[in-house]
């Protein structure tokens, strides 16, 4: 399997400008207004009015960039739009219809059909399903129609109102603008202060390394992350091998992801042991490359050990040279098989002490076809078979004799376009299984834990120091008691 090329890495970053909701809103607003004015403005004075009136919408662009309106909070986004109209603001219907047309063309046809057809081989008829998924989607991307529509429609109508000079004592005027923005700011603060209460509570203290029991250490740890595997759908899927690992290992039944539940954020949190406010990765759109804290890879280097992460190009933005990239531009049915072939090659040639593999086909199926369809269950079934094949290969190569195996997801997926970010139903709790010679068999840990415990647990098993900002405690419930190990 090919590595991600420099062009693919660059293209992935560019795509995130349109995919992530926060940068999409200003880009879409400005692009739509320019297209509209190409047909509506005939004089230099009209273009100057458009340019100067842009200043009046900057506060709203900044406010919507700072604040998400996640899940049910997005329903309140229509209130400022209605207030604008009641205060005398004008609605330019041709501009409104152009914006709606461009938005649904971008999400349903360009993104949901053409983009996925070219990248992963989805049918060109995907738009017949994708439009329904966009309307239900609740994540933090541009495909969240219920969040994006009231945002960009209000900004465009406000901009056009001042650009067209429809300002009078009876209409929405400059003094009204100050009152309007003051009200929107207070309204936004109240919503997020008192109603936005479903973020996972972070560990307040840094983790401490427990007294190391050498009986809990193994020579190697292999972590397989089945990206975007929704927990309840995993339980519904036909997964005989992963079921075997659950029965003969330890399963954490309430393992929680982080907020926002975006892939690069989740991987950064798993392998640094801390949260976005410390490691600095707050979405898939990484403005400043590289995490700000130590990772498990840094910890391993301190004791002369090596870790590798095999994953998509996005992860390079956070983890840099510790990532072996795979191209995400291929038929989705071939993606995971090729990734696992590449994984075998890395194990054979580099023999890392910690090897992390990201499987992507389940996530891509959820995004392109939805999580509540049979295609999604089929991809989980295929992932199960590929994990079994890979572990069997490791056994034949003599690399499983003293190895801990961890199987998990980085986040779940919600209804709609397999959305993840705002922790809607299906996103928050993820599958998490540990198996190996030092792991208890048939144990289910029901106490709530967080994926930020991954880094500390890996450090404990491999005899490395904790990453410098690790907050997640070691998952010590999974390990055999001392007398159990002696009696084996």
C-alpha cells in the first residue's frame, strides 16, 4: 500500500478547511457573496459598498468561529435570525436561494457523491441517500445542515442589508446593529454557560505511575483502532474473533472518548494522555502542526524503545514523523486489507515495541453511507476478519508470545453522515478490549473510564515513563493479580 504523498497531505489540510464547520462558515459566506455580486453589482460603488459593509459581519463571524452550537443548541440559532427580521432587517430572497442551492450542491453532490466516488469508489447514486443524512447530521463539520443553515443565512442577510444601503430609521440601522450584537453575545454566553453540559469531565490531576509489577509488562503492545466503530453497532455485527477476545480478555464497557470527538483530536488524546486544552489539537483542522506535549512515542524513546503509528495523512499534523502514512485514496473495500498488509511489512522490517494501526473503512462507510445500514455492519465484520488474520500472522512470526493486544475505536458515529464531534448518541462510548498474557480473562469493567488512559497504560506495560502531561490513570483493573500470574 502506498504512503500518503506530499500532495495528499496538503490536499487533506485544504479539505479540512471545507470539512470542519468553523472554517467552512466564513469561507462559504464570502464565496457565496462574491458569486452573487458578480451578477448583482454593476458599478465600482456597489463593489465598494460590499467591501466596506463586510466589517459589519466580522463580529458574527468571530462569534460563530469561537462558539460551537452543538446538538440541541443549534435549534436556538434561528432566534438571532428571527430577531434580525423583527428589528427591520431585509431578506434578499435571490441571495438566500443561491446560498441554499450552493450549500446542498456542495454537501450532497460534490462531497457526498463526487468526492466519495473519486476517493473511495462510492456509487454515483449516493446523493439519493446522502441528502437525508445531511439533514440529520449533528457533528461539528460543514455537513451539519441544521447548524450551518441559520449561521450562514443570517450572516449573508446582514451583510447584504448593509451592502445594499437599505438603512433608515424604520429599518435595521447602525444603532440597531450594536443592540443586536450585544443581545446575540449575551444569548450565546447563556446557552453555552448553562445548557452545554455534556462534555466529559476531564481528570483534574496528572496521573501517577503506580508501583510497576514486572508480571504486568510484556515485550510488545499492538493497538488496533477501528476508526469510527459505533459501540452498539459493533455488538450487532458478526464479529466472532473480537467476541473471542472479549471472552478471553478484559472489556471496558464504559470507555469514553474526548470532546470534540474528531479523529486527530482523539488520537492525540489517546497517545499523549491528555486533552485538547493541553496537547493543542482541537479539530481535524490543525492550524499549528504538532502536539504541544510529550506523546507515548517520546516516552518510549527515553528507555530505548520504538513506537510506530500506521494511519492516514491527517495524523501527521499531530504526531509528525512517528506516523507511517497510508493513502486514503482507494476503493473502500480495499482500504483495510491494504492497511493490514502494510502493517505486516512494518512489523517484519521495523519490529516496533509499540505498534498502532488505524483501520479506516468502517469510518468511511459510516460517513458516506450512514451507520444505520447493512453496509456499516458488513465493514465491521470485515474488520473482525482482518484483525484475526493479522494476529494469526503475528503468532506465526513469533511476535505474539509476550504481547498485549488492545482493540478499540477512537470515537463512535452518530446518525446522519456517520457524524462525530459533538458527542451525539452513538459517539461517546467506544469499544475497548485488552487481551494478552498479563490480562484477566472474561472480565467486564463497568466503571466509566476515558481513552486518555491509553498513554499511561501503554507506558506502564512497556516500562516507560508517563508522558509529561498524562492525566489518564493506568487501566490497572485489566491486569492479572499477582497470585493469578504465579499460578499459571
